[in-house]
């Protein structure tokens, strides 16, 4: 008769911050992977009827993440009032979707890595993921809505994942390379 007892393996658990940051890192990696082995010119090339290019998508996601982390820290004043933006303001924002003369893929990726490091530092230092701020004024936000740091991080993850999918389509259209699948 076997009298030995087996001890169950300890459950592998992580905390919420780790889960959020690891999920974000996974989607960032998918996005960065779409630029592997590309020249600066290829990173700036449009392959669909939209204005999107791979370098521009990474610039956009970098800007979005930076802005939302500023929101977590400082509330809606960090983002401004979108209802007051002029045509010129919107045109400037459109530049984040393209590679501009003199921009390199290496610089775009370095800025993205810097933003990722800052996000991790901010999330690690937050006293409470439930702390919230009212959303900035924008026609796409319901008035008097508040987002917690947690909800804002989920938005950053969703934005990154969505654009990683866009980037995969652009890359496949560019040269047939696939990131996912």
C-alpha cells in the first residue's frame, strides 16, 4: 500500500498590476514585431487607402499611451478639451499617424520603449488602481463619466491590441509577412 501523499503544486498567481502590465507588454510586442527587418522607408509606407503606416501606428500608440498615463496622474487637464480643437490642431494630431521626414523607425521604437518603461513605473507607484478622474471633454465621451486608473489601463491595452491588428494587416500588405498566425 502506498502511504505517500502528494502535495499539490502551489497555485501560480500574480497581482492585478502585473497582469495588466504583462497583457499590455504582450500586445506591444505584437505591434513592434510588425516592424521587424523593415527600412525607415518601408515603415512609412502606406499599403491601404488609409493614412496608416507601421511607423505612424507606433507613433500614435506611443502618444495615446503617454496621454492616458498623464491622465492617470493629472486628470483631464493633462489631455485638454477636445471640443475646443481647431482644424489646425487636428491636422497636427494627424502627423502622429505617419512617418515624417527625418523620423526613423529606430527613434519611433525607442520612444515607444521609453513610454512603456514610464507606464510600468507609474503603475507600480500608484497607491490605488481605483482612483479616478472625470474624462476630458470630447464628443466621443459621455458627459460626467469617470475612469479609474484600472479602466484607463484597460483602454490602453485595448488601443494597443486594436492597432497591433491594424499593423499586422499593413505589414502583410507590404511584403506578405505575418505577425500573428
